[in-house]
C-alpha cells in the first residue's frame, strides 16, 4: 500500500513494455511524477522513448537515502535491474492502479 506523507521519497522504474527500455527516477510525489510521465508532460528520455509503464517502486524516509539508491540502481547492469523488477513484479504489470487507489 502506498503511504503518503510530507517526508516520503520514492525511487521508481518505468518501462515502455515488459523487459523493454528502462528508466530509473526519484521523486517526493510518486503519483504526480508517474502521471507526468504517462501524460508526456516530462520532456526528455521518457517522452522520447514512450517509457510510461510503472514496473517498480520503493519508499525511502529521506531524500538522501532515495537519491543514493537511485544512483546505485542507475549504475547496475540491466540484468540486475530486471531481477529487481521481477522480485516485486514478476509479470511486469503496470503498477499505476496500485498507487492511485
């Protein structure tokens, strides 16, 4: 279940399709940020490559922890990122509905 508070930070992974192009990001408002990606409001890589499907997310208590985790994941191999996604979401479902409930 998604916990919303003023001091919550998120890292997330988007994909354009199962096992497709991946994007790793960090935000303090997961619903707003994923909405921006889905609607094409976020210029750049995700808009250019149509990366809109939320396939993984995790919560952090501090911005420092979330930023460090994002940086670490961005430097991982593609296989490690896929393994991380599969650990939470083995069917590569779009988790958008889970976070807006």
